[in-house]
C-alpha cells in the first residue's frame, strides 16, 4: 500500500511538471511563454552605490535563468521587466545606551513594472523593499556592503520572480 501511494505521488508530480503549468520552483509559467527581457534598472536613490544597478539587473536575470526555462532576449519578449532602484538607505536600527547605533539597517527598494504580453491581466507595477540589519562594531560598512547588497538582492529577486511567475 505504501509503495502504491509513493508511486502515485511520483506520477502525479511528473504529470504536473510535464504540463508546464507548475514547476517545483513554485513558478506558474505557461508553455506558450518562451522569452523574457530584463531592462537595466537605473539607480534613482538619493544615495548611489556605483555598481548597484548593474548588480541588481544581473541578479534578476540570474534568478530567471536558474528558476525557469525562459530565454532572455533584449526585446520583443513574451514578458518584460523594467524599473528603477528608488531607495538605498542606511539608518540606525537599534540604539545602545550611549546613544550610538548598536545595529544599522541597509534598505533597498526597487520599483518594478512587469508586462506579460500573453496575459495582460498578470501585469503589475509595484515596489519591493528588503533590508538587513548589521553591526559596524567589528567591521566598517565598506567591508560588509557588497555582501549585504548581494543578500538583499537575493530576497528582492525572489519576491519579484514570485510576483511575476508564482502569483503570490
């Protein structure tokens, strides 16, 4: 009985994956969608990190490459991502007794316009914000900044991917 249930579960999972509606990444990408374009995300934040725009744009492309079978093209795609980085800020998050920041918070906000040519009902235009708290007691911000940005980009690109393809 246990073998039959296990076999049935495997067959069911393979059928879901084969029909192209659902994948194990949680994405709901229809079979007819083959291409996607990701435009360069300009940094319009008041505090500008020179490499942030390029890094975010490439991280979003990597997320799409790694979690879907969509081909990245420059134009005339079935779906398109465009937008801009609207906030990059570092503010105190926790104050110690001596009125010094015990923790700092790095926040990044990205405004995204997603266009689905095949199903315009799924189009959206919204902002995504993520942050991480860090301490500058042992290491200055400059020594941590690149890794903090990378970690926040992982969270942002997951949120954007899920909003576009997992309907979450």
